[in-house]
C-alpha cells in the first residue's frame, strides 16, 4: 500500500482538481491522506463529494489553524497513513496519470525519490476543467501552448526514451520537495518527521537533508513523476520565517542532524 499525503489550507477548488487527477491514476492501489492545516467547511464538502464521485480512499486529518502549521499537520498525517511507502505532495499539484506507478516502480530501500513539476499561470489554473484533467490535456505541451502558455520547454512533458534522456542530462540535484517526493515510512519515523519549529521556507528540504544524514540517497525522477502546480498567493511567506529556516538548515547540514527534537514522536499512537 502507498499513502499519498497532500497538504492543504483553504484551497478547496484547487484540491478538487488535484483529486480528479488522482482519480484517473493507472495504479489504483493507494490511499490519500489530506493533511489539512485548518481549512473551513468547504474543504470538507469537497472531500466528502469526491469520496462519493470517485473510488478514492481518502482520510481527512485536520487541525486548527494557528499560523503556518504545515510541518505539524504533515507529521499527524504521516502517523495516520496506512501505507508502508509514502508520497508527499500538495493540494495544488495535479498528478499525471502515471504518477503513482512511477513512484512505485522506482521505490527502493536506502533512497528517496525527487519528482518534478510545472507551474501554471493563475488564469489557466482557474480555467482548468475536470475534463482537461481526466483526458490528460493539461499535460500536453501542444494544448498548453494553445492556451497561451509557452514559457516552459516541451521536455517538461516528455515520456518514454525522451524522459530518460532529460533525467540523465539534467544538472538539477535530487532534493526532497513538497510537491512530489517519496520514501519508506520507516525512514520518515527514523528522522522524526518534519521539524515543527520551522514555518514557511525550506522546511521540506530540511527533512530531506536529515534523510541524507541518515544515509539515504536521493534519486531524481524529475521528468518521470510530473505534477502541474496551480498558482495561488502565498501570504504566509515572510522574511523572518525564511531567515529562521535557513539558520536551522545550516545547523542540520553542518552538525549532520538526523532526528529533529520537535517532530513526529509527539503524535505517535500508543
């Protein structure tokens, strides 16, 4: 069993589009755990409706909103997850139909996987329909170009041999990211999950750095595991939180920290 953990906060329209993407996966042996940092009733209505309209198995893990609490709710969702293998993504990232199967195919002990994404502009994010997602048009370079979105190179949506080629030649390093990374659950527990002291700005990367300190190697699947990122405002990004997180990350790297002191342990079930 794979568990897909999706973080969200008051973006029900975006979350619905993302869940349609998961409803048409070629590999259906997975559950979804919504890590909800205090969304209102509309998000719950969307989740309930999608349970009825699709075959998706969805857990909804909710906490009261007390500022940017993504790390805390991700830890709670990790505890709730039934799967032995965990994929972490966001409630604003629509997966291509092979997203789950790609992560399953490359999963291996002793490593984590690092996927890729394409950012859609705000207007196209809003105009995107259920049919655009179910029929895969949103992942077509020619369709995107016809919508006036031509700033991304076509290899972002390559498949087959071309995807292998671009993964081989890309200079981008494999890093843990919040939009499409995966690892065995036991490894997340060994590093004590996400650091709840961190707010917005690099908190995902910091956990990946601790996984590397543990001895895991990152594997880049940037052009295999594709998601389309729906654009939205980020009012929670502050210079103070970013500066604090950078300091924590420097400490993690220089001192080779493996377990965060403020992490998943406090949410473990007896």
